C-alpha cells in the first residue's frame, strides 16, 4: 500500500508533462498556421495592388471598367483603415 503513493505521484507528473508537451505542440502548430495565413494575406494584398496597377495601366482599353475597379479597391482599403 505504501508504494501506491509514489507511483501515483510519478503518474501525475508524467501526465502533467504529457499535457504540457501536447499544449506546446498545439501552440506551435497554431503559430505556424498563423504565419501561413499571414503569408497568404500578404500575397493577396500584392495581387490586389497588382490588379489596381493593371487597371490603371490599361485604362485606355476600358476607362469606365478601370475606374470602377480602382474605386472598389480604394473603397475597400479606406474601409479597412477606418476599422483598424
């Protein structure tokens, strides 16, 4: 009966360590996902900037459509700055 106390203590410590390792690895995966999301967001921002520049550069093909595209992008950018 006296050996059960230390055995339970060891099991509790091992369980705690296993829980900490699990939480640490889950946190690392979450941080990696956040980095992946940031990379994708940066790529999408670059794409939108490129589309805006393309619309401006080729406005002689269809000036009304280019103006609409540029205005929509600028409106979205302004709304983003107002919110955050």
